[in-house]
């Protein structure tokens, strides 16, 4: 598999991470570059490591992972999204923002958005793709996309006074539902 193909796969896998990162920027609002880079680093690292792990896991677990990956992603994204909605409903003026910048929230979002990368890695292992190169390209692509997404979300949140926490939570739940419905519609 060539570099262009790996880059395109990386961009495809980064779509959900981009949506999550925009939501993170919307919720956090006043984001500094350092924070944006941290989100990009955590999500990019997880997204880059996932296909490497998937490649080494191999065929023996393929059916197990494919049968539950959509449920895992749905549950994780619904939990984070539900928490965002809850916080948005209860939001008071002096409530500190930035809970999504904590490492446990970032890891949860990273795992939820990288399950597909894990499964793609299994395919890479079958095809004999250089897993280290694939992981590096996918991780760097996700890092760039996510870092930009956080800053974009923060800029957007400053343009409006709406309770965007609720909207962002609904988006995350929507991503989880989309992942679940795609898999259920395909009979997986």
C-alpha cells in the first residue's frame, strides 16, 4: 500500500476524531495552542497505535472485534456525549470548562474513535502492509486534523452564546448512533 493510500485511509479514519475535537473546542471555548496540541497528541497517538495493535492481533480475534466494535464505540461516545448534555443543562456561569481536556476524557474519546483503526489494522496485517509506517501516517494525520478541529471548535464557540455543550453532546451521541446503525444495517 502506497503513501497516498495510507494518507487517504488516515484521513478517513480521522473523520470521527475531527468531529470529537471540534466538540472539545466548542465545550472548552478558550483553548490555547498547548491544549489543542495535547488533544491532538493523545487522539493521534491512540489512532496511530490502534492499527499496529490490530495488525499484530491478527485474524484470530477478527470476528470477535467486528461483532462488538460498534457497541463499544456507541457506549463510549454516548457516555461522553451524555455527560456533555448533562453539564450543558446544569451549566452555571462559574462552572470551570475544560473537563474534556483531562487525560481520562481524552483517552476515552481516543479509544472510542479508534476502534475502526484497530479493525483496519487487522486488514493491514492480512495484506502485509508495513504496520509501523501505517501507524505513523494515521497517527500524524489524526494529530493534524484533531489539533485544527479543537481550534476551529473554540473559534466557533466564541461566535455564539448558545449552550453549545448540549449541541456538542448530541453530535457525539449522533456519531455513536451512526457507527452502531451502520454496523447493524450491514448485519454485523
